[in-house]
C-alpha cells in the first residue's frame, strides 16, 4: 500500500504539505521530482472524462507496481548484470 503526499524540496530536505497519519517513522520513501507546472492533458488530446477513465483502469496496477518486489526494476540493467555474474 502507498500513501501520496505533496511536498516541496528546500535546502536538501523535503517539506511535506501534511503529516501522514498512517505511516510509521522511518518508513522508506521514493521521491519523484516534478517539473514545474503540470501536464496539460487537453494539449495531449485527453479530456477530463478520459483522464478519469484511464486513472480508474490503471488503479488496479498501483498496488502491484508499488510493492517492494518491484524495486528490482528501479535499476533493471544493474540488477540484470548482477544475475548474469552469478
């Protein structure tokens, strides 16, 4: 299970917009830096209804994709090379 909270990077630290209520101290995180501004879906031919439909269809993948076992794909080439040297 994952929890998503927006934050801002300042002086080498991430400042969260809210304190998570269901996350234990010391929990590992993955930080994704977003480019300033948002993605204009309309510019890409996607309206609000299509975006909602796509989000709903992809939601079933979120739990699997964010599971700890999937971290092997974070550095796929490196992990594959380790397997080949065994």
